[in-house]
């Protein structure tokens, strides 16, 4: 055989090896290290640590800045190329065999609510870092570049991902969070550049996929002793201010049958909201979380009550259906109690954000092949993934929250649970990389 023939065979073999390398790589990938992941969680928890055992690593504080510096130092030590965009999102890139291919993006956030815990957000970032460690240890190079992302100010309104989507409103930049800094000043403080915020927007064809791992923040996985939640999507949220108008009068001299008590109407409506959400088929939730009576004196029949209504579901049609039923019940209550009930929709609600069906199937397959138990489920809380669904095919992985506790110093996810999540994340990324080659 000629040298040209041998060279052609070598080229073909190299190409074939490239095609099958990701699948083979998944078989050779080591398991995630619970100790290493918990060690990083504990190291990060020093930044903003409070006396209750949780963290006050609110976005734009010194603790946030120092926590980000710790994460960046770890990413650079892994050999990744780190950059910060204008919205202060941190990106760390690991090159693939084809640098021109669309990268696979994965990550979460590290900022907390005031008095928060150590796992909401950081678990996803630490799991993403663990994936890089596993790939480095196995000397596996993906075909596509990989990018790890740490979103800025997730807890304060999904600021980093909204900027990537191009939906960070100019009016939001003046909002001051618990750090005492505005979003504009805070973004600059942690390394962004608010004057160039438009450059943070990402085109919809930039990434092959986005995957976010997060603690569940609810108790379903823990109660059912399951390892993994495959997130179907992030629920939409409808918010309304409800006003009930009655007639204020003396609480001692007004006969019971002559009252137009706004609080009685409010109580009946609250019970109706609960009943409707319970009895209607589906997984919708509805909540009255705020209520105030006026004039608010013990001896005065309330003449007006202001209350809130929140409805969440994975489908907008179900949110609309629940609201219609609540509105009908309110009309009946108003007629019977001789009060007026009005609803004002609040324009800060979010639309449902279903995850990509292909990503769900890949995550399910990864969990099943690893021997980990799983179930599909919606996310009742908001996440950066709800913005990312508009940028790339998005998947989301949940790991159990012990006792369903979150936004609390008592929030906890076991090291073994985190490691299983990181295993599923790693195998998902390799499967996406292999699947992309088959398109």
C-alpha cells in the first residue's frame, strides 16, 4: 500500500476515533468525589459566614466579591481560561477538539439571600467544577468547548442571565439591594462594566446547550428517597393585588347581620383560593401570603382589606384557569357579603419556562445508566435557567434538599447527593457532546 493510502487510512481512523471518543469517555469517567465537593462548599462558606451557620453572601457585598475571587482562583488552577462579561457573569472555558463548535454551557450562582444557606446556588457551581476535575483526571477532551458559568446576582432578580438574554431593563439598574449598592454600581464593583451592558447579550445560536444543577429547595426528592430530579421546567408566576371594600363601622354597636365586613370576605376568599388549588387536577399552587385590614383597630369592622394572590404552574393555561376560578368565587363571595372585590395584575410575574425535551431525555438516560433513582418534576422556584431557555436548549438537574429546607442556614444537601448530581451532570455533558456530532 502506498504512503498516500496509509495516510488516508490514518485520517479515517482518527476521524472515527473522534466520533466515538465521547461515548467511550463516559465509560471511563471516574465517579465524583463527595469529599472534594463538600470541601469546596465549606471553603466558599467562609465568605459571608454568619453566626447561624449560614451565609450573608448577598450580591455586590465584599463577601460576594471575595467568594468570586476564590472561585476564579480554583477555575484558573484547573487550567481554564476565565473572563468576566459586562454583567459580571464569570465564564471559564475548557477548549474542545473543535474550537469552532458551539460550546456546552453549564453552571449556576454563588450569591445568597440574607441569612441564607451554603447550598442554594453553590452546589451547581461546585458540581460544574467537579465535572472539569473528572474530565481532567481522565484526560478526556470533548469535541465541543465547555464553558462553566457563574451568574451574577441571581437572588436579586436573575440579573446576570437577564443581561445575557438582553432583557435587563434600564430601570432595574437603579434598584438597590441588601448590599446598599444599586445593580449598576454593584455590577461594576464585582468586575462588570455597566456602561457596556449591551455586550453581555448572547445570540440564541451561541451555545449547543445549557445545563444547570441545583438543589431542589423542596422536599419531594428527600421524602421519596430519590437521587435526581429531572426538571420539566420552571413554573410561571401570576401575581395580583386584591382589594376588598366593605364598610367600616363600630365593632360593638353594629349587629352581625348588618355588617359589610371586608375581613370576613377576605377570609372566605383565602379559603376559596386554597380549595380551588387543592381540588383542581394538576400540580398548580396558589397562595395568599400578605393581608392587611384597614383601619386596623380592634374595635372597628374592617372597611377595606388589601391582600395578595400568587398562582404558579408549569403551564400558563393552568394559571389562567385557576385565576378564572378564583375570580368566579370572589364574585360569589362579594355578592353574599355585600362587599366589592377587585383584582389588579402585577407586571412582575414570569412566564412558564419549560426545559428542552431532548435535554430531559439525556439527563434521564444518564441517571438510569448510572443506577441513580430519579423522577421528573417542575421547579417551583425561579432560576437562571428560565432565562437561558430563550438562548439555548436547556436542561436542569435537581439534587435533594434535606427536609425541603432552603433560604435558611439549615439548608443541607449531603456530599453523596451532590456527587451523584455531578456524575449525572458529567455524563449529560458527554452525551450532549456525542449527540451533537450525530446531527
